[in-house]
């Protein structure tokens, strides 16, 4: 599939990703040993593109990659000579799953979120460090969620300075794995398995069987697409943040074979960032009927009528109580995620 952000091959079908994932970040038999860097200590060693590179598989240890970035930052005078690896930023592997060891990285396999970086520096990093696929500048405190907290607030976004910010989280569940793609400069960063457990609990209780499920704050679609895998008859995704809706539609397409559903309608000529009255953005048909809305969840009942389960997954900073009240009007059961 063509990446909607960069036109490259960032978006791959889950069948290929799952075939590769267990080898993707693993050292081969010829890889140099772990450099065992202390991430909090000053790193004086100069690291270039050849440092630590395996002659056989071509991969490098994460510390050599971030160390290479740090060397460039020091050469350009953005960081002091005694800066440590930890100060570089937050590295996110392009295909995220629980890797039980420090990842060995191949080309364009790391998105870096940085606090101290300029656009020029970001360009230098993506041009010189082969493993970096994108550089994002963080705005505000790391604890502040990226995206839209509710329809009345201003969206909080990071800034993609260079390369591509499209990455994927491989979500494992008892129904199987999904590849959930997200534009990481505008979508909340999340590694939260407890949410998946709540969907699995609905399945174990038989509540997903032939159910109509509304995912009121769907984000890139993780929970609703799991409900589809878990036997829901119809899932209705809704989000007021357009980038989330676009990613959710991309994820229906990417996971189409697993979901047994194909997009039959998509509204492409649409640019309103924050939704209000629900607008149907996409529809998929097949084993499960999937609808994607851009709008305020409190107004969705008018468009879709009753449902069996409504999932309410607000940002940690938002009190879900008001949404629970509104959703009780049209949902037989509300589940706070
Ligand atoms: Zn891309
Ligand atoms: Zn190797």
C-alpha cells in the first residue's frame, strides 16, 4: 500500500508484517555485541553511519543509531559535548510490538520524537542517519496527549520536521493481531494493553456476538476493529479529530483481509479538522459492517440510532462522565475504557 504521508512503502499488509516481525529487530549471528551504553552518562565517542553496522545483515543497535544522531547534534553545536543518549529524544520503532531486547535497526525503521531540534537539524538527521525515517518535534510537556481532547478544545499536535511520521503498532489479542497505523505527530502515543483486555472481556462474556458497537473516541480504530474481529455484527467508529478518522480508514484498508471487510465508500474531499455534526466518512461491508464518522459523539445517536455497546475512551485528562450520560440515551451498555 502507498503511504498517504510520503508515498513510500511505510504501510504494509499485516500478513507481511507478522511474517517478518519476530526477525525484524533481532540481531543476526554476525551482529556486533550490545554496546552496553549508559544512557545517562556523557557519550564522547564519535559515531558515524559505519559504527556498529553489521557486515552481514546491515542492522545497527539502537544505541549506535541514537549515538549517531547525538554526534550530529554536537557537531552542529545544538547539544553540549557532555550530552547523553537519553537527551536525544524518544525513539519509536516503525513497527511497534513488545521487543524483549534492545532493537537492531534497519533502514528507515525509527521515528524520533525530539524536544530540542530545528527543521534544518531534522533534515540533517534524516539525510545522514539511514535508520531514521522521521523526526518529530515535541510541543509542550510529554504528559500532554497529542490530538483533540474534546470538541471544545484546541488540538495539541507535535510537528513533523523531516521524513515520514507514519508508524504502526502491532496489537495482539485473543482474536488475532492487527496492524494499527498512525501519523505519530498528530495521534496519541499509546502502549496500553489493558484496553485490549477490556475488549477481550466483552468477547469472553459473549457480549460482542452479533452486537452493534459504537467506538465513540475511536482514534486510529484499534478497539473497534478488535470488536469486529471478535464477532460484532456492526461497528461504528467516531472521532472528532480528522487525522484520527483518516488513520482509522487507512487501518480498515490495511487490515481488510483479517476483518473480512472492504471499503465501499470513502469521503475524500473533506478537510474540516474538528468535527461537530456527524459526517459519514467511510463505509466498509463484508463479514462486519463498518461505518466511520467524523463528529461529536453526543450527536451520533441522531445519525445511527441505538447500539448494544458504546466504548468511551477519552484522554486521561478528560472526565468521561458527561459522555457516559449522553451515550446512555442510545447505548444499552456503556464501557469506559
Ligand atoms: Zn510514509
Ligand atoms: Zn547482523
